[in-house]
């Protein structure tokens, strides 16, 4: 195999491995089940607050009690979502550096253009069809994480349907 092909597969495989690791870490440390429980609790509180009669003293007290729960739930949710970032962000920076260092001359030209929102804010969005090693790594991360999450959600959906 020639060097561009090796670089293509190496960068793509690195992105896939990073994505799988990131999803695993997020599931273990981030406790997605608890985050979903918190979201459901917040939705329940919001629905209850909409139904409360604020014209009565009892209604105002009940609303105040429910609203006191919200900051603690928000704080817990943010911490659960932030913890995995402490591992995945430094790893992302390391992997990005490795990819750029190992394959500095790699360039891939796609058959279509994609909107890139962070490169040139004067021409927002910036449509590009050519990417270097870091751009290809990030694109692979983006699409592989979406694909893996869809597969995981469908697999869990089938398991839940089989249990019922």
C-alpha cells in the first residue's frame, strides 16, 4: 500500500478507536442512565410548575419547593456530563497531535463539500472538500460517533423490546 492509503486507514482507525473509547468512558463515568433520570425529573417538575395555581398561598409554596430542587439536579447533571471530558479532551488533544505529526503531508479530497464553521468567519460557513490529517480525524470522529450512538441506541431498544 502506498503512504496516502496507509495514512487514510490509520487516521480512520484511530478515530474509530477514540470514538469507541470515548463512548465507553462517557457511559461508565458519565452514567447516562442517571442523566436521563435527571432530565425526566426536570420535565416532571416543569410540568408540575405549569399546573400549579400561583394565585393561592399553597400554590406559591409548592412552586417554591419544586423550584428549589432544580439547581441541585442541574448541578448533578452538569457534573455527570463534565467528568468524562476530563479524560476524553486531553486524549483528543494527544491523538490530534499524533495524527498531525505522523501524517503531516496527508490530504484527502472528497467528492463533495462540507460546511466548516470554525475556519473563516468572514465566509460563514466555509465550504470545503479538502482536508488534512486533523480535519479528516475530526470528520471521522464526528460521523463515527453519530453512527456508533445510533447503533448502541437501536441495540438497547431491541433489548428493551425483547424484555417486554
